[in-house]
């Protein structure tokens, strides 16, 4: 869309929180493409995910966290859901489509007494984060707590993955964002035996592709790549914040994969970057918010710096 | 499982109907892996699928026909479904799980008056096939007709893909079987505007991986590969039937991708082939039925011939 309007083909897409320095693809056995995924391959993937996330909870691999978000509203009869907002729109959208009454609240305490509560931790787009203890207390006061940890790879201190397995707690983990491989379509749900069994029946056999299983296993097992990536991202977020500040934008928050800035006019700011073939993200809830993912290679940083000087 | 029991690693899996001579993978742009699939890429895939299937109907790409089978029971409130049987188990399983009363019937006419009727055409595992006119007449007499054309690539004369788009008719097309790429997870639902919109909402954004979209587009656009493959399969099915006949097995039916034989003792027959590291498929409904997919390269045919002589 932006491409059609501004022309050019070498766009830098900073409109998502997908890592722009992707995990290098392992060589894939031909069988990953030709055969139906086996239970053995899926078990190896889940073992690697369990080790990476520090969890022994029942777990289901799906074609992206989005696939889990589509199914969670069907785990129980529609009732009253509350979502800590603003956040990723699809939680509210899928719950409403399934007949839930959804209230979007802005304080963690306002989630109490909901039949289903959703917290994205750390949150997208503003990076707000909640401590494990707060969330565990909340879990005891709601019918079911869904913690979407799509952006938690760099923040294991926040993760409840190790507490998943108990009743009425669901933890979502994205693969594609941190590993920079969103096209692979892979994500995980961690939960109680009964919830994972129900979600598994909804998903049916072979929900995830053979290449996704093989790549996921290799990537999640490579802890040194993960550690180096966390270190790189932590070193680079201040650089992005400094560039934004030089433009007069104020940091509202963020994670290691994206930053949210308060700008005088988000539409104008986005358009200014688009003229340099850099695409960023605005939000319906504010005329001032602009979210930028971190650039990847040096040339991307250079173009962004130049665009922000213009 | 068979591997654990009989040992060896170079098994020939003839237990499925997946083509063992796969479409050669095109080179994949890195973006297919790294970025979320775009609407433009999905539109190109659907255009290629529409051309290959001879259909202009509304269409949705999913991670396999199985994903469609999971969702179809939710298109309307559970009522009475009838399935032309025996056939692929998952149709009955998903309908029952969603609360439908399911009757498995053995004659096409017995499907009439069902709120939802399922016909696999040509049928798995026995290859029974139904003419377009019969199915169109049936469509007028049931609440909704689902025609699963997972094995119809070699039989365009049977396909109702060109009639999809009208109300209350759903056509399913598999990608992985005929193209020998089941691990890719790709299939299509063709149907009315409202059914495809409802299924699309159930699936949510990005259900199919970037590589699946790119490979599917390339494969479905390569009509000469498809024609050559149909010709090869047609030439080879008599060869498989002759091998089976030499063993005293009687052909019960089949498609270009698999054959169903009547054997004196299916368990013994399967075990005999397993000793040669060839895996085949038995069915709960018969002690005599054994289904074999077609071998691929010459060495696979040689081993099967030797195994059947033993």
C-alpha cells in the first residue's frame, strides 16, 4: 500500500516488531517438505521450546500465536472478558466475534473478576510490563488468565512460562518475532492438560508445517544466538531512542523489538519516513503515537538516521 | 512406530496418498520466511489456484484441507450430518466433536435431507467417484454439501470447483498430496461469499506460511508439470495393480495416487511388506483391505516388487 503510494521497492518495514536480523535458516531435510509432520518431530520441537522458555507445561505448537488467539475464545462459553488496553487488537476482535462481552480496561486491577482476562506482557505497543507476582495474584481472581508473551523473549524475568500447567492460566509465546521469521508461522500455547487437549482438538492434526517444526527446533535450541540477539537489541534500543529524541519525539515505552514514540503529528511523521521508504505504525487510539521496530543492518540504521534528519 | 518395530531407516512410506515424486521446490525469496505473508502474495496464490482448478469462486487458503475440516462444522449450528462412508475419518470426527449428529451412509442417495452432507470425490480409500450431475442434484437436496476433492487433481472431469460460489456448496482442494509436499501444509476451500468470509474470520490473519504461499503459487501455475504427473501416475497405476495381482490381491478401487486391495489377511500382508521397510495402510472397517500409495523412483518399485515376491 505504502509502496504503491510512494514508489520504490527497497522498503524498510519498521511497522512491525519482527526482528530484522533473522536466525539463519538451517538446512532442511527434504522430508520436512514432502511428508506430513511426525509426532516425533513435533515432540522434538516442543522439547526445544520447553527448554528455551524454561517450562515443563503441556504445550501446543500452532501456526503463529494468532492461531491460538483464534481458538482461546472457544475454550469456555462466552461470558465477560476484560483486556488490558490498549494492546494487540486481535484479542478483543476474536473474543467479540465468538460472542464474549469485552471490556477494555487500562489498569491491571480492573481485570479482576473477569471470566477471561488478557494481558500482553510486555505490552504491545507501549511496552508496559507486569511482574510475575502481580500476574499470579491476578490469575487467582479471574476465570482464566491469558498472558500473551509474544515480546518476552528478551525478558525471561517477566515470563510465567514456568508457572503454566496450572488450571486457568494460558501463556502464549511467539516464534516469528524474536527469531525474525514471521513468515514461518509458528507459535506456542502453554497451559493446563485440559486446555491444551481442548486446543489441540480444535487445531486438529498437522497444524504446523514441516519446515516450521525443523526451523523452530534448531532456533530454539540455539541459546547462544538468543543471548547474542538479546545483547544486540539491548545495545541498539538506546540508539533508536536517541535518533527519535533528536527529532523531538518522546519515548512512551517499548520492548527490545519496538519503541513507541509521542510525536507532534503521527501521520506527518509516518509520511516523512515513508518518503525515505521506511514504513512505521500508527494507532487508531492516538494521533501522536508512532511505533518503530528496530532497524537491522547498518544501511537500514543509516537510512533511518538520514530520514529523521530531513 | 513401524520403524521402531522392524528397524532400518530407509523406509518407503506407501501408507498415504502423497505423491512420492514431489514438485521441485522453487527458490524462495528470503522475505517469504522473514515477513508476515502479504495480501498481494496471497492474492497471487489464489489466482494460480483458481486457474489450476478452473474456478472463479471465492476461495481461502489454509494450512491443509484438514484445517478446513476443523472449521466447517462451525459454519452453522450443529444438526444432522451424513457422510458417504467409509471415507477419511476426520470429517466425522470433527463434526461429532462440534456436536453434530453424524450418520455414516453408504449410498449417495442416503445423503439426501441431511443438514450437512460430505462426499469425498474421488473417495479415499476406495476410489469410488461420483459424476458432477449427481452431486449437483444432491446439493439441491441437502442443507450444505461439502465435496472433498483432495484426490481430484488427476480427475478434473469430476471436479465441482467451477460450480463453487453458489450458496450451500463447499469444495475442498488439497495441495500437498498431488504435489508431493504434504509438509508444506496448504489446502483450499472454495465456496460462497458468505461461507468463505465466515471461514476466513475463523482462520484469522496469516494462516498459511510464506513458503507455502510461494511454493503453492509456483506449483499451481506449472500446468505442464501437472499434466506430465497425471500421465505418469496413469501409466503407473496398472503396474502397481499387476504387482498386487501377482500376489493374489484383488483391486477394490483407487485413484491415481493410491490403490485399495482386497487381501486374504491385511495384517499379515502389511507385516510382510514392513519386513522390507515398506509401510502401508490398514483400515478399522476391514481385515482384508490394504491401501498402497504409488512408489516413486525406480528403486522403490524394485523393492516393492521384490517384497511382493517374497
